[in-house]
């Protein structure tokens, strides 16, 4: 007689919250077989992207990941999951940490870290190819723990002489004065710009003459390469100037808006045309106009804008006939 088939309890603690798994989601999940060539970090990233896309309305995202993750494991990885102690994983964080610990052990991490720290350019490798290979090494070990300045230093030390010359030409010789973040951005920029260039290989580099005052490990680039590097440098600086100008114009416009309050109530929350006190001001001005319209000046008012015939009643502006001018009497 064969013994009855026993089903081992899952390592996942059954959650109190219910989750209905739609059948169309499972075929879209990525698969992980536990092979040495597979990257568990890349697998988790792709898995979480699928979960975020098909997240069910009332369920938490952690519960969805916890329930769906076993469907992504195949072969050796599935055997490992079934070997875990029953009901030992209560949430997605615990299961993910156990998965990475098993699939990405310490010796594998150290090997990938050595690929980053001992990186060097291959013979006849172009700048963009070298940079892309370096970034692949970094992405393969996202938990490397290296600071940004170390990543820049490892790549710079591993570049060929021609690559260093291109880099220094495009940045005007001040690459080492950049901060780590700026240096990483500039390396990425040079990689994109130089993608279509015909960079010199080692044989061509051997034929190049050294400059009169050469820097350590540097060679003179060909005129074509040097011109391309300088043109790319000018284009980048023009872009930086245009961006700086846009920021200055935006800052000026924002400052003008900020320092020009409403001329009626002195508030900066609205413009003059939208001032809430305009109706009251108009009503007040209308009342004053009515008062002025109803005013009747005295006909004997001594002053006015135009001549008034009543001024002749004023003692100093009398319109009486003036006496003839004084005539001295003739002496006999």
C-alpha cells in the first residue's frame, strides 16, 4: 500500500484579509528558476511592477505580493520555498529578505563587488560600450554599498588613455573638480554624445605622437576626434546657458508677481482687477459724485474756474466805470 499523500503547510502565515486572485494575472508574472545567471533583484523589481499594475481595489499591495510571489518560482527556487519552515513568513518584507539571502549569498555579492572595483576597459572598446558595461555591473549588484565618488573613481581608473583624453577635452580639463553626482551625470552624457563617433583603437593610439608637455597617460587625439569633442562641449555649454537664462527669467517673473501687491488693498493674493473691495469703492465714488452734482455754489463766490458775471459785485472786482487817468494841470 502506498502512503497517503501529505501536503506540507506553506511557509506563509494565512492572512486575515481575503484576496481573490484573478486568473489572467498569473500568466503575466515573471519566472525565477534559481539559476546562477539569474538576478534575484531584477526578478523582484519586475514582479513588483506587475503587482502595482494589477493591484486589486480593496487589498493591500503587501498582501498581493505575498500571495502571488510563490507563483513566480520554478524548479530549484520552488523547492527552496517549499523547504522553509511552515508559517514562518508573516509579510512580504520577511519573505523577500529570505529569498535574497538564499539566492544572493555573501560570496556572490563579493564577486560582483570585485567586478565593480576592478573594472577596466577592454581593448578597442568604445566609450559608450565601456560605460554601459560598467553600469550593468552596478545594476547587477544594487546592494554594493559603494559611495558615488568611489564609483566614479573606479571607472576613471579603468578607462583607456583615449577615453580619458575625450573626457578631459569635453569638460575643459576640470573633470576631477566636479562633485560625485555631477561626474556621474557627465560620464553618462559623454557616453550618449560619443555613441556615433569613430574612436581610435589601440593601434591608432600607438601611432599618435605625444604632446610637448604630455600629462601622465595622455595622448593627443586626432583632429577629427578633438573637433567632435569640442563641438559637443560647446553644445552642452549652450544648453546650460539657455537653461540658466530660462531659470533667471522665471525667477524674475516670479519676483515681479510677488512684489507687486494690489494697489487698492495692498494684498498679494490677487491682482488689482480682482480686488474684492472694488464694488465698495465704486459705490463710495458714486455717492461722492452725487454729492458734488447736487452742490450749488453761491453766485457771489469770489473764485471759480471761469469768469462769472457775479464777480462784479465783489468790492475788489467791481465793474464800475473807471475814472480817467490823472492829468497834471497846465501852468499859466
